[in-house]
């Protein structure tokens, strides 16, 4: 569970950098040896989209 929380934090922190946040997820996924699937990545990106859409007035 901690591995997935770490990947979520990485997604949130790297979303605003001018490099791919998805690439960061893949690299950290390999280093953490977490087994995630496509649905996990989609969920992370939808979470980011949802949180950003709440900030727009």
C-alpha cells in the first residue's frame, strides 16, 4: 500500500514539471518493484485531472 501512495505523490509532484510524469511513474514503479497495471495509471491521471479541475474558478 505504501508503494502506491509513493507513486501517487510522485504523480502529483511531477505533473507540473516540463517532463513526462508518466515516465517518472514507470521509473519509480520499477525501482519500487510495485506491480501496477494500466488501470492504476489511468486512476492516477484522472485523480490529477479531477484535482486540477477543482482549482479552476
